[in-house]
């Protein structure tokens, strides 16, 4: 199974992924975090920036890694900022069992929180690069999830 979590920086993608993994420890999920994958490629001089073109390359990296692992029957949770309905549709065709969670939060709230200082940089998706409305996700949340809602989400996924 591939669970893909998308949303702007600081919306809680990694937190949700870690909670899902914790709650589903028997399912042995591998967490592919977009930031971590980016850092790994940087070690091999395959670094990317944050332009729209670079973000598309990054999504293809994540999909390729996930496909390799999924074909070997691993469960994967992917967290990535950049997302479109076309990518979701392509993912549904690529992966037999695919579930998409989109976390949407007003960018002004995320800028205020700005834990990673992302919103003071350039090429920020949702700020400098216009984000696209996501309509094909299995679930959309426009608020931060609490533990009860996370457990309810896990039950609805049917892992």
C-alpha cells in the first residue's frame, strides 16, 4: 500500500506520517519524506532547487523509489509539498493500493507558525509558486488533526 500525504510546508505531513506509522507498527511502513530524499540525493551531487521544474523532478524521484519498494511488497508513506490532481491520478494508475491524504491550511497561518523558517525563503510552494487546488484526494483536511481523528483516519484506510 502507498499512502501519500501532501500539503504546504508546516501543515503537519511528517507528524501525521509518524503517527500513522506508530499506530500501524504491525504493517511495517517505510516513510519517504520529501525533505529526507532531497538530502540523500544531495550527497551524490544530484541536488535540486525548489523551482517548479525541480519540484516535478522530486515528485518523480519519490514515485520511482516508492514503486521499487512497493513492487517488493513494502508499505510506503510519502510526504511531499508539491501535488496536483494529475499526479494523484497518475499515482492511482501506478500503485495498486493507493490512498491520498491532502492537508490544507491557510498560508497566513502557516507563515505565522513558520517552524522551519520556510516562508522566509524563495520558491516556496503556495507563496512564490502558486499551489493548485486538490480535488482528487481520498480525504482533505483543512485543520490540524488530533489523536482521535488520526485513529479514525487509520480505520478508514483499511490497511
